[in-house]
C-alpha cells in the first residue's frame, strides 16, 4: 500500500523537476486585435468612410501574405480590425475606445485622418491603458496645442502624414522645404493669380480648435505677403459651429469688395455659408477652404454649382509616386479598388487609413512583440516609405506629409464632381489638371 501511495508523489516530484527550469512562454495569441473608433455617421462621416476602407484594404493585404511576423511567438499572426461608430462625437469616441480595451482586449488603436478634436478621447484612453494609437491628423498647430495641454502629452499617440498651417519643419528635416504647409501650398494660387485680383481677402472659420488655430495664423500670413485681410482684429468670419445665418459677415465682405475667400470649417458649416454667399451675390474670384471640400459626398450636398473652382489642400492622391503599399498595392490600385467596390468618386481618406496600418505593422515587426511599451518605443524610431510617402516622427510624435493643391470641377462621370491636383511642388506628385481662375459663376 505504501508503495502505491508513493507512485503519485514521485510523478509529481519528477514533473516539478522537469518543468522547474522551463520559462513560461507568452500567453497564446491567435490574432492581433486593432480597435478603431470611426465617424461613420455625423459631420465627419466622409473621413470615416474613406479611412476605414483603406484600413481594411491594408489588413486584407497583410493577411493574404500570412499576417504580421511577431518574433515573440515565432510565427505570423493575422490582424483583426474591430470598427465601432463614434458618430462624429469626440466624447463617444473615448468611451468606445475604453470599451474596446476592456471588452474586446484590443492590442492597439488605429484610425485615418480626422480633425484634431476627434482624437482627444481615444488618445486619453491610449495613455491610460498604454495602448499605442497610430492615426492621422492635422494641422499640426492645433493638434500640438491640444496635446501639450494634457498631462502625459498623449505619449502613446502617433500622428502620421498630415501638415502644418504655417510652421515649417525644423532645419535639417527632409521636409524643411516648400510643399509641407498649407500656407505655401495655397500660396501657389496667389503667386499665379493674386495680381489679377484687388488682393482684398475675406477669411472665415468655425470656432472649434481646428478653426480657431487656423484663424489665429492665416490672416497674419496673408498680410505678410501683401494682402489686405478684412476685419482680422475684430475676428470677422470666426463664427460658432452652430451658426446658420452669415448675412452680416457676407455683407461686410461684399461691401469691402473682397475678391478672395479663404476659410476652414466642417462641410455643413461651409455649405451653408456658400449658399448664402450665392444668394447675396458675393462672388469672389478665388476660394480656398480647409476641411469642408475634402470629400465628394460633402461638396455634392451643397447643391447647384457651388463646388465649382473651390480649392483645397490635398494630402493624398492616386498620382503619388515612390509610395509603396503592401504586397504590390499602389496608390493607383488602391483607388481602383475603392471605385470598383463602392462605385464612388475617390475618397482621399483611403490613403491615410491604409498608411496607419502599414506604420503599425512595421513597428510590431521591429519590436518583435505585442507589448504596448515595446511597440510604442518602436513607433518612435519609424522611418518608412508608405502608400502616403515617407513617415518619420518628430519629438512631438508627428510626421508631416506632402501637400498639393486641388480644385473641384465638373466631369462627365456619374459622380459629376472631381478634385484633381492643379499645383504641386513635389517631384513625386504630378498635377493632373490646369488651375481654374477666376471661378466661373453662372
């Protein structure tokens, strides 16, 4: 009997001896879970629709190649993208991001381009749980203003590929040259046609952080190059987001005979203003607007010929060269995929969305782990050619990208409106149409 009782004890002791010298391996992981809070409805739905498509395209491309190689596990892991709808609400985005961490156990966050205020909630959650967040936003001035006001400065958030309003890249940076700020990009139109106007400028912006940051910098930049900006000291044109009647502002512009209109606001805000400009007979020769005219769905909703000749900065285009995707995908083939699957005119958000996944994949592979701190450190060392050209972060976790200038024009395509590149200062981005000046009004 005693011998029989000793047998189990011996087996236990042998097992303990065998495994006592063995390190426990990492917990079993079958996939890399990436969470995304996207504005699929609401005022920024154009941003969300495009970049979610781009993110999914990048995920499909890497998964078709077998997944992301993670040295810690000694194998490739597929990515699973989990997308939830923020409804264009920054507060809701933060709540949803926390739910993605707690319930869905996401390893990382990612998104494409959205205005700076949309990232605040997600970035705060990313810091709280030490979950790296790769996104795309701009301009840099309002983004950095927001970032520096929060404790921790959103150390787990990395913004790829967008631009500055007037702030140049530091000396020695490969982007310290024309074509990387809105000012010098929009300035191209002034250089070409400004002398054919009276140089009187009307400016407008919504009073959200993006618009306020823009308004604080642009009028002064215009005055420095010899333009007369109406009412800058009185902040004429800086209006609350909920404004629906711009009559008094427009009449000031009209009475001063402003021939140039520059602004920055969400699409519904700008659409209401432009419709009232038309009714009141205010017809500037040149119009450039940030944010509002980025997406076809937005400008087409304005009605009539209001989009015609409206200029906007372009931060991604099918004509980008030296901008590789995953497994042979290019800006051109990604655009073709979008058109084939949606039947819609190009949404430029597809590029930044795709790029965010590329940057995250690169950091995971270099870190060799899914550990948040290790991947966050690897993100800081990123220097990668992507479908949106070169990404290299600065000390503020920001990687500015190239800008060109486009204008909306009518076409014979089913979608009616297109926004081709009309001016570029980059040898890897080609202009595909001639500039429109003056805007032709019927």
